């Protein structure tokens, strides 16, 4: 930090798998109800999304070795492989997330700020309807992992704000939680909304916002808050994760406005409803931080940096740093 400029390092969707999760090879295929679905999932994961979701550690290590000096570091959610689909209530996933966060805290210390991703809290499997949101995962996320649901700090004219997308988008996700947990989740959401409203209400008109939100599905819900709505023009960039690749972000923009598909399972309903409301993403100046691997098809992962001018005379300069698979041992 030179006084008038600062470097922000941003990483997302690390999906680190520690030894206990790595021992769960084939965990997703095991959810498939029959042979044809198993073949479809194997093809989708193998050729398009990510063939080895438990092999991200070498990418994480490469990131830790290669990332340059930074004044602020933001990790934008999803620290484990969530191989039991219930978030960090699962001991193995919690151990992975803990390892991941501990290594980053050791490397970056107080400069690290971390948002909560959907996989910390549990997410129903793509097929087979296994897992989902778990309150026990919330308790561990804010307790053992010490992640803060909403954080903010100011530097120069900039205010960095981190929010929890799962709580904001809860109306879409609550069906993935056990019914007896619904009241507690609603209460957490109400508390989070109140905090976010206070944070945005306290912005002064000359401040610029860098918003960090794991899943863009949350953005239409944020836009419904009058305090956020009134300050949308101050949001210089909203850094999202979750989509893992620019290709997915481009496709999402293309499909924005699509009617929700509610008859094809929890995952399709979740994704199509998100796309239905995706047009509003534009007002947030969305910028994707991909996963470190990117997707199998393009191998297009990496991380971002942003150069900030304290007076915000020029907009933040974002730069993508690719992590070529051929260079990761
Ligand atoms: Fe992710």
C-alpha cells in the first residue's frame, strides 16, 4: 500500500479436499439413482465441469506460492469439496475448509477477509436429492471456521462489503433445508438483512463500494432492499464466485429472463429461478472471480487482483491471473 494505491487479491471456489474428503472418490456418482443417470453425470463432470473435484489441492498450493503481495485479500466462499452435500456439518468437509482457511490465514494474516459460500452450508446433490442446507453447518461456519456473515471495512474512498448469498437468496434455497430448521433459517436471514441494510444506509454519498457475494442468485434479493437500491450507483464492482468460469457467466447472461423450471428437481429449479432474475445483475457491475481450476472443458481458472486508487479518481483496475493446468504439479 503506497498511501494512494492498494492491491487487492481475490480468490474464489477453492474447493480444497483434505485427506478425509479425498478418500471419497466417486461420491457424486454414488448418488445417481440408475445407470443412465450415472453415465450422464460422468460425462457432464468428466468433459464439462470438473473431472476430479477432489484434486484441487495442487491448484490451491500453486495459488499460495504464486500470488504476489497484496494489501487486502478476499476469499469469496466455497472452501471444501462438500462431498457429503451437507456443508461443514460433515466432519470431513469441515476439516477441508479448516485446512484451507488456516493456510490462507497463515499466509495473509489480518489482511484476509472471507465470505461464506453455499458449500459451507450444504447444497443438495445434482442428482439423487442428497443433502442440503444444515443449521449445524451454519453453527460451525460462524463458530469453528470463524467466518463472518457480513463484514465491511473502508480504505480511502472505498468500502469493502462481504455478504452471505445463501441467507439473501434463502427464499429459493429453504426447500433444501429440513422443515424443522426453517424458522431458525428465517431468523438468520432477517438478522442478516437488517445488518446489510444498516451497512448500506451508513455509506456516505462519496464512498465507492466493492461488494463481495459468493452466489449472484442473491443479487435480486439485495436489490429489493431500499438502502441497497438507493446506493446501487455507488457499487463500483460486485465480485461473485460460484460460477467457476466466464463461460458460465456468459451463458447466464444469455439465458437471463428464462422462466423458472420447477418440475425437474431441486437443482434445476434453483438454477432456472436464478436465471429468471439474472437481468438485475447488470446494475451491480458483476465481475466473476473464477475457481482456481476453472471448468474441465476450458481449463480457464485463476484468480483476480484489483488495483485501487484511494481517491477513486480512476475505477478499480481488475486483472485476471490464469493458472494453467500444465504448470500445476
Ligand atoms: Fe463453488
